[in-house]
């Protein structure tokens, strides 16, 4: 799926200021200081938002909301002597296309298949650029982040910054091909049981793996699979492995590929990453959140001074 350009500043829940409900003209659903917003613009923005937030509801309101915000931001940039020209938008789209390894023509075709006009998409990108420029000019230098801020964030998000518990395992796979009959599956299950019995009677797990395992990638190393993270395996394996103890042999366990025999070599508990290793990531996370909050609050204030009329009957 095509990735859509994003500035990383997402605005949610900013209320609309609804003016007098006059009769709309020529599909105009709203005006912002007299500038019209058409139903076509809103519907196109809805189609774009569907790509970003496929599970979101009330996209028509969010579409109108963002278009109104765009107009407010454009007006502010004009008063600051800043502007966004056609070349800025074209360059951003070219960079995005190159990053995704697609041509502009392919992008246009994909947009068309989703019911999105290319000019409407360009307007979306223009709005993203405008937000980035306004944030850079108006708020970036006003934000400070202290070591105390970073420490508090670190302590409040310890789960996010913890390495997942790992199990160091070796395995033997008795493969069960998709077209294997019920009778043959039973024989393969019995084979797996016999392998486990040999190991419990003293045969080295590595020797058994080299002789019996159908996993061609690990059998030469005695079945050694290495560390696996909790939650990364088939659920039936994950449950059995992380309830076991070091040295345990578990199985045979049926998975989509066959019967698994697992040796638990050991475990590594989840651990909190050192603050020094993630300090800059935390700083960036806090900075982005503060920029988002600053822009959201600024828009709320500007809306109170903006004449916005919305014709709800067309939405």
C-alpha cells in the first residue's frame, strides 16, 4: 500500500465553530472568513483519510475539520510572509514517490483507483507542508525539554522500553506435509514420540536433531534455533515454551508445519532498556507531543476569531 506523506502532527477532536445556517450555494458546505469549502473537497478529503485511518468513524466531520484548519493556517502563513508554492508540493510528492519506489504515474493510477483526484491529493500534501512550516516558524523555538521531563517520561513508559522475555531453544521438526493422510499423521506422531524417548534415555538432543529433524536449516547445528521472543511463535508453542523450565524437553506439539520437539536451553527475562540508550528517542517523542499540543491549542484560539459558517444539511 502506498504510504502517504505525514508530518507526524495529528489533530483530533477540535470543535467546529458553526455560524449562521444560511442557504448553501453551488455545493458549498462551509465558508472560512468568506472562503468557500465545497462538498467535493470534503468528499475527496474523506477518501484520503480512509487510507490513513481505515477504521475511523465520522470521517466527513474530520475531513471538514482539517480543511478548515488548513485555511486558518494558510491565512496565518500569509500574515507571516510565508507561502507554499506549487513547486514545494511537487517536490514533496516526488520525494515520497522515490521513497516508495513508484513513479508519479503509478501514484496517480493508485489514487484514481481509490476515487481520489490527484489535485485533491496535492491539496492534502499542501496542508501537511503548511502545518510543518507553521510549527517550525511559530512553536519550535518555544519548546524546551528538561532532563526531568525525560526521566518522568521514561518512568511512565517502562513497559514500552522493556526488552521482551526470550527463550533460548533447540528443536526437532517432524514435518507433516499438507496432503498427509490421517493414518500417516498418526505414524509421524509416533515417530516424534520415539525420538523423545531416545533423548530421555540418554541420546544427545543435538545428535537426535541431526538424525531425525526435517528442518534443514537447523539440523546441522544440532537443532539450535537460538533466542525467540515471547509472543513471536505459534500460540500453542509460545504457551508451552514459556511455561517450561530450563532443561525441559516438550512435545510433540502439533503446529501447521508438523510436530515440534523443543529443548529449553534457558530464558532471558524482560529488562528495561538503559535510559542513556533511548534518551534521544524520548526527547523526540516529548517534542512531537508538545508541538502537537501547541498547534492544537493555537487552532482552538484562532477558531474563536474566525468566521466559520457550516451548512449542515449538505454534510
